[in-house]
C-alpha cells in the first residue's frame, strides 16, 4: 500500500490528481501540501502547509507520514516564470533537487514530476514534434523544465530513483482555474461563454497549441505511475498528445452551444511564448511503452466543460 505526498495540491492539477489517487486500490493515504489553502475541498485528505523550497520541512513530512511516493506538482508556469526568473529557477529546479535527494536518501518507491511541451523551442519540428526533437527552449519555464528532465534521468541512471515524468500540453478542466500559463486562455474562455460574455484572447486567432482535457491528463499520469518500470524507455519525460487547436477553433466549438459567442484578440507578451512552442506533438513512444490513449477531442471536451461549468453555477 502506498502513502503519497502531493506538492502543489492547491494548483490546477493538484486536486484532480488527488481525486484520481484516492480511487486507486493500492493507495492508503494521500497528503496534500501547498503554500496556499486548496480552492476546492479535498475531502478526507490531510492538508499540510509546505514551501517546497524548504527541504527540512519536506523531509519531516515525508518521514512523519511514512510517505512512499511523491507527486511533485508545485511549479511556476510559463507566463509567471518569464516575469520571475530567480523564483522560477529556485522553485522549479531547486525544489526538484530536494525531492530527488530525499527520494534517494529515504529510498522512496516512486516520484512523479511534471514537465511540459515548453521544453521544445523554435528549432523543434512544429507539427507532430517527435519525442527526441531538439530541445532548445527560449523561455524561462522551458529552460527549467528541460533542466529538470535531465536531473530526473540522472538520478534514475545514477542512483536508481524511480522518477517518472510527462510533458503536459495545455491542460483544461472545470474544477479549478489555472494560473500563470500561456495556455490558460483555453480555460478562461469557457467561463466567459457560459456567462454569455465576450472573451478577449491574449493569443492570436490562429495560434495552434497542443492541449488536453484534464481527465485524460490524470489518466495519463496514473497510468504512467502504474506501468512496469522495465517497459519505460524514456527517463527524461514522455511526450503525450490529445488535440491541438487555435483560439478561433475553440471559439467555433463553443458556438455549437452558444451561437452568439464573441471572441476578440489582443495578443500580448504570451504570444511570443506560444510562438516558440510546437503546434502539435507526436506521442507514439508513450502509446507503445505504456499504452497511453486519450479519450477527449475538442468538441467532446467543449460539451463536457460547458455541462459541468453550468451545473456548478446552479
Ligand atoms: C503553460 O502554459 O505554462 C503550461 C504548460 C504548457 O506547461 N500550461
């Protein structure tokens, strides 16, 4: 049975991963940690304040709760990282070092650490970016994620730490709002649509990015963590993919339910970040190694987002 500690539990992915973990047969305890209180209720899960840059406190919690696995989700996302270089480096890389050192020293079973499609830069293949495309990111966030991937591979190779990772695309869910990412518009747009308000997008109409519905992202994460270690050929981070769309295309999908929905465009500094990333991702290595498969395309996601957001309003 596993005792799992989740960092960044109050973020966009945290509550969703915790819910997924609680549904697993071999999980006896999940401990949620963050520097801020969770925005959604994390029923029956202990919550502890943890600044992930504090290695001593992290060690203490891991020892006290007899933790066997860590899902280290705390991070600054791309837009915020660009404005806070030092904090991004300390938080995104420094805290990963603490987790990897603790995993090695306390012999933890497994660690999960999220990477991102942001590891790719302008010289990667734009469409269907392969697993091993050149990774020369031009963003602060991308640099931290690429560095982190290399540290994960090093700790696995050198110390046998079983750390696993996914390069998430933009994640879209209805339970929590994202914060500080370049793909956040694709969540915000649904909130405007259900309130019958126009949406002003900070990216251009035809800016395509890889995206994924939250339930697919949770499934991918739990499936990767359950996969037999000897099936995993990638110890940096796996490409995974579900859909790719532009702001104009998501607006069209929303208009199938709200025909009068209006979108305007006011691109800002985040356009440059988006321009440096792939349009779409090739993920056949993940599909071959651990049978990864997605369920939601753009229209299926739009229907589910609208249904749940409207339900939450009444
Ligand atoms: C961001 O926009 O920063 C993130 C990501 C793609 O990793 N959603």
